[in-house]
C-alpha cells in the first residue's frame, strides 16, 4: 500500500485516496496485458504443433482460441475486477460523506445498486449536483451495460430468443476495442480505456467536491464575520 496516508476527509478523496488506487489498477491492468502477450507469444512460437495446452488442433480452432478467445477471457475477468474497484471507491466516498457530515442516511439505505445507488447518494444526499448530466456519466453507463452483459450473460450478443442485442452492439461500436458475432471479444486497449473512463468520472466528482467545500468554507467565514 502507499506509504503516505492522508487525512480521511472528502476533500482529499480524489487527490490522494482514489488517486493512489488508480495507480494500483493501472499496474494491475499492465500485468494482465503482459500475461496475455506472453501467452500469445508462446502459442505463436508453437503454432505448427498439432496441439497446445491439451487442446487438439483437429478438434479445435487453435488460432481462434489462443489468438482471441483466451486473451479476451483474461481481459473480461480483469474488467470485473476494475468495475468492483469503481463501485467500492464510490461506496467508500458515500460512507466518508455520511461520517464527516453526520448524515443519518447511509448509502446502503437506498434501493438501487452499484454506481446508480452511490451516485444517487452523492447527488441527493451529499449535494454533488450534475453528475448524471455529465458526459463522464454517459460513458460510464455505456461501460456498465457492457460489463453487465459479460457478468450476467457471458457476453452473449443474442438474447434467449435469438435476437441480436442491438443496444450492446451500438455500445461496442461506440466504445471500441470490442468485436464478436456470438459473444463479446475484448481486445488490447479496452482495459486502459476503461480505467480512463473511471478516472474521468472520479475527477469530475473531485471537482464538484472541491467547489462545494470551497463554497462551504466561504459561507462559514461570512457567517463568522
């Protein structure tokens, strides 16, 4: 963990708390990509073999599996980890607000889940206006739909009636680094962009926090005078 431990207040959340955590996530993502690259290089060095890692080339399309499918699975798994980090940091901020400001309502008291619940808390309880009206939130919601399909439907691009998931197909095109006909295949570059989207949303929250806290300080000074 980071050696420097700043005071746990909402004003420090973006600059210190989540800032350090983002660095850890970037290191994690680099590690995942390094593993994917190493696995791919190993396969390519042995591509003339009739089998690889116990899979028979007469039965399986080895190029498709080791060039696309397995690297995609690694990145999809990493996406779930990054998304869990995002949700945890937002919930942590909500709890920090409740503790620092003395709010009676906890984030767990709201009915929604995940980023929708925490962002509702930040807007409606903590008073951080404009989060859901931002481009950063729209980007995050696109990522959320992609993440949810991977987490709950194994990334399948057709629903249970066989109809294409048109909204997800549009999201994939808009987001980039994604392809596939049967299921979502995640390409190199997706995870860094995911982290950039998370960081942009955190940065937006940090700016609103700073503006609110500054206004509160000025108001208190006027009252004291």
